[in-house]
């Protein structure tokens, strides 16, 4: 199923999409129980939709991950469609995002470490003697 095929009040949604972003985590207290909620934006080749994340779901996914929503439900909130798993649905991580930014930063940090002002000063002193 693609995002453009979704419609309000549609149930039993199975969708695979990429997490474009994860919004700010908000804490709430309802009926004496505390919890956390966040909104993620999913995208595929046909469009984008908001996904409600509850409690441990927030920690399961990150930006760039590919996820599958199983038995989801589409609701409409403030004129926009939102996808949620509700009580019976689930989210599965199909593929974690690659951490290329971290890998690229490590060699740059090593190179910077080799060219410090202290080592430059030592090299200049060695040349003068």
C-alpha cells in the first residue's frame, strides 16, 4: 500500500515507508498515567503522512529508518491525515539508517588532531636547530 492510497477512517493499513523526520517528544499525564508522544513524518514515492508514536515506539525509530506499519489506522486531525498503530497495530524497523555522518566525522577529527598548533611549533623549532 502507498501513502497516496490512504484515506481517513481507513483501517488495517500495512505500509512501508522511510522516516523523514521525528518531531519533539511531548510528555503527558492522562488518567493518572504518564506517557510520551511524538509525531514522525513518513514518506514514500507517492507522498508523505504524519505517524503518531507512543512511548517505546519513539525509541525504536529514527530519521532515515525504513519502517513497516502493520494494522495501522488513518485518522484525520485538524484537516490532515495521520497514521497511528492504535492498540492492535505495530511498527517494525525494516532497515536502520546508515550512520555515514559519524563515520565521515572520525577521519576529520584524526586529521585535525595531527595538525595542532603545538605540533606545528615543535616542527618549526626542529627546523631552526
